[in-house]
C-alpha cells in the first residue's frame, strides 16, 4: 500500500463506530506485571498491561484508567479528553507505592556496553535493516514557513534530467524553527523508518533536524531523526533514520528545520528519494537524545557533553544522534559499577497537548528528559497528589548569541502548561530534581487564564515557579506552596545559564490581571529567591510569604538591583511588594527526610503552608 494515501476516512469511521458502541463510563485497570492487553481491563483480575494499550484504547467521557500501585511502566502516556461534567481520570488502585510512569530506558546489563578505549564505554551502535519495498517520493511537494525576520524562497527546479526542490536563503533567523520546510504526510508511520535524500548547497552548512511532525498545534514530533550531515556543493545521497518519538493519532508530515543553520545567500537543493520501514530491535538503539544519565536512582548522574571530544571527566557522556547510542566516561563497565543505569529520553512522559477535562491523581512521573507533564493548548486539567522527579536536560534546539556563538537550549519542566492554558489546578504534588522549572505556565502571544498552584512541595529544582508570556494573563494563583533549595539540583552546574531562583519571572509582555503569589515558603536558593526581568507590578500581588535566604538576594530586580535579606524592609518600601511577608528560618520537622511540615511556633506557621497532612497523600 502507498503510505501517503487513503487512510484518513477509514480511521475516522472506525474511531466513531467504537465510541458509539459504549455510552456508560467504565473503570479500566492496568497491571504492569500480571496484566494482559487482550483482557477487558474492567476488573483487577482482567487488567491491561502496557501504556500502548492505554494510549490506543477508545475512552469516553467519565472513564477512569487506574494503574496498579507498585507497578512501573516505561514510555509515554497520551491521555484522552473528557468533558466538563465527565472528566477522564488517570489514577491508581491497590496498596503500596504510587504507580510509576517512567520516561527512560535501562542499560544495566553488562553486554549492553563495550569499552571503546580505556575509561570510555558505549552502548550498542545502530545498525538498521531495511524492510520491504520503499515508497517512491521523488515527486513529493514541499512548502516553506518562515518567521521572526527569517526569509527563504522555495521553488521546483528541473535540471540535468532531475526535478528537485530549491531553497534560497535571504535571511537565516536566529533559531532553528525560524525557517521550516514541510513535506508529504506519512500516513502509516512505523516505529522505525529510513528516509533517503539527495542534497547539495552553494554554501556549506550542517543539516541537523529532519523529522515527521503534526502540522498543527502542539506540533508533536511523531518520528525523530537527528542525523547531522555536512552539506556542500556536490550532490550527495544521505539516509536519515526516523524513529518513533511520540504516539500520534493522525498522519505527521516530513519536516526540516533550517533556521539559524542555512547561511544567508545559500542555495540549498534537495530531492526526496524514498521512505522505507526499518528493523532495529537487534541492536537496541537509544531512539532520541538522552538528557540525564541517572545512576543508582540518583546517587550519581552524568554530565551531558555535546561532542565526543568534550568527554574528559568521569561521568561525562555524549549522545551520538547518528549511532543512536551514548558514550560514558567511567573506569569500569557502567552496568557492573552501578546497580541501576537509566537513560532519560527527550519526550514528555505525559503529553497532554490539545487535551482537556482530565484529572491525574496519585501517579509517580520520573526520569524524562523533556517535561514531566507537557503540551500546549490545554484546559480543565487537574494534577493532584503526584510525584514528579528527575526531569529535563534533553536538547530542545540550538540558539545563537549576539556574538555569533551557538549554545544548546535544553528541556524541561516538571509540570508545564504551554500556550492557551485555561482553568487548571495543580495541588498536593511533590516535585524535585528538575532541570528548569518545577511548575510553570508560559507562552508566546497566548492566553494563560485561571491556573491554580496550591499545597505543592518543591525542592532542588532550578526554579520552583517560572512565568513569562506575551499574550493575555489572568487569574493565576500560587499559594500554600513550600519551595526549598532552588538551584541545588543535578542540572545546575551543567546549564549554560545557572541561575537558581524560586520565582523566575522572565520578560512578561502580557496584559496581566489578578496574578497572586501568597502564603508560600521560599527557603534558600543558589542564586536568589526572586528574579524579575521587567516591571509588571500592575496586576501582580506578592504577599504573606515567608522568605529565608541569608546569603543570597531576596530579589534581583530588573537586572539592576539586588535586595539582600538584610534589605527586606527597603525592598518592601521601594517596590511595594510583600508588605505582610516575613523573613525567618522555617523550622521543618525533618528536612533530611523531606518532611517539610512546620514545627509548632515556626516562623510562618500562620502564613504559609506546611505541605498539608502526612499520610497516603505523601507516600
């Protein structure tokens, strides 16, 4: 069958028929040990087994999907939407530890590693094998998108007996997404596919990003390919392996990013030759960038480098996007030196982009190199009683500084609402060891309305809470949260911009009303408690908070003024914020055990949260 035609109608009819068969909500059980994906799922003794089954199941509003306590599922959850009066619930059943949704692959067997040179170990090299007859793409049509001042012209050219696509760059932009090429749809994406291209360029550049993504918000990547190719004046044929990145319910389109890569004045010619399904199971490749190497569940961790030559110290590592493997510096086989070796993959563990009317309750989400909960254009979502840990570090894109040097921008956030986020509640969660922000809502020219963060406990995240927006921002409430040791995390010394803060307010250009931060504890940070890049006090309320930052500023104001803890009265007077807030060291019950309840008589006990009651909620 041709992979690019004739599939949309049949999918739509099948999905519609399945939904019509059942009208009463049901409870489905998922057991990672004793489950069976062929079972009905409606009883614990007839539970499903895998995330793939959960992701592909037809759910209707009011359904509940319950994961068995003590279980572990690797991969990604793609939730379904409910309705305002009948949400879909993803929760837990049984006794024991919270069910774990884990975004990593394990490499804890000695035969999965080989010593490349003394002290340098690598996982297996990718060796794909093509399957079946390829699809001829030589007549495929491509279109272009450019933004932020970038500009290209695109045309079809017939020359030397071949017809190909020509892209002429007039202005390259400053980020990879500023110039985008969109190709044909892949209507039946396999887990692994090989795309063959013929390329040349009048000016040399490195082709970095070829993939298949959805051509609509939130632009989910279905098949990722990260082959780096030096493109020069002579024609060359290249094979790009496209591997499953995230599950999507519709056909993605081939896509190439050229912004900040294709030089001004360059003429880039390319021809899409064909697409094949490929087999890779025999070599156990690592399908996408690794953002964290987690050893013995957090006793140690790797330090990400961006080339093999940069590996110089123990636990330095590099992800090879072509060989789909990592190189790690250690004196012995990592699988023999450590009981657990987890490689966090660069995708959201829960990808809720475009979803609505969902509740999550009682899940443990860990070891992912993008976001724990991620995705844009969401509404009416509640995240409650969840643990989110060891998140972020994967490559998002490369950015160019004003001086012309390039640096990597890395994911990720514990819980992120990106763009057009409406009416969310995030409460009674614990979040720790987060590359960027534990909690955040942010966007470009988007509405961010009605988001509540309350009674959460956060420790060792670079930022406890981050915000920026350029659209409309209304009714954001951050209250009764305990935030401890910002910037004291696995990621701090690996960042290109280490700047730990509990409240990180980048430039806010949005019209902002009723943004309230009150009754919180902000205790210790590596750099400052609050950083505010521009003055948007109108619409913002900070009050009734407890601060303790004896050796770092309480506020870094507009990149000009530091208000130290000893300047707190002056800070209140000059900026007019935190008028009823206090400075004092919170007396936690047992901080070594992460018991952040306040002892009787502790400063702030009448103002700020103590994290709520201890019990099943905090297991």
